C-alpha cells in the first residue's frame, strides 16, 4: 500500500483513515490495527507540524505486511530532523497533575516500533520502521 498526500492536518486525518481502511492494516486484529493507527498518527502529525512547520507539503507513506509486523516508510520534503537524527523520545519529567498535552510522541513511536531509521538525502526525509504484531500474530 502506498499513499501520497499533502501534510496538512485535514489531509493527514483523511489519509490516516484511508491507510487503516485497506490492506494490510484493515486485515489486522483490532489491537494491532490500533497500534498502527496510533504510530502513523504520531508520525504524520509530526511531519505536518514540524517538518513542514505549519505549511503544507507532500508526504508519501508506504506500508507492507511482513511475517513480523507492518513495515512502514514515510518520505517528505520538509525540514530535516534536529541534529539529523530521530529525537530520543524521553517522556517529560512531570507529576501526574502537571502532564502536558504533548511531548510524548517520539516516546510512543519508539516504544511501539522496531528498526526505527532516519536518513535525509536529496532534500527528502526518509523514516522507516516496523510495527511488530502482538504475540498472536496477524489475522
């Protein structure tokens, strides 16, 4: 499955709905499907909010089912990642009463994926990762 769209909030929502409504994601058990949706939402919202810094720009998402999970590739032409690498994703150190609305995205992404890799070449950001299946495996 491959999908191209503009990385603005409205199109990200529509693209996410399309990505989870068809194979390979639609065919997954509910728990795996929810994990894929959560990870893709975090990644794509980061592209829209940070890579394009509030402006719209092209993004391409590729998904492929493997025996271990869903392999994902996200390519955009936005700003590079800070320091040329994926953020560490340390959760904010706060008390439960002071939890911020954001700041957990990369922690969630890193916690729910494997083989997370980032590169920048020819003005493109390339992020790839695997979203592992739960112990029960696919479908």
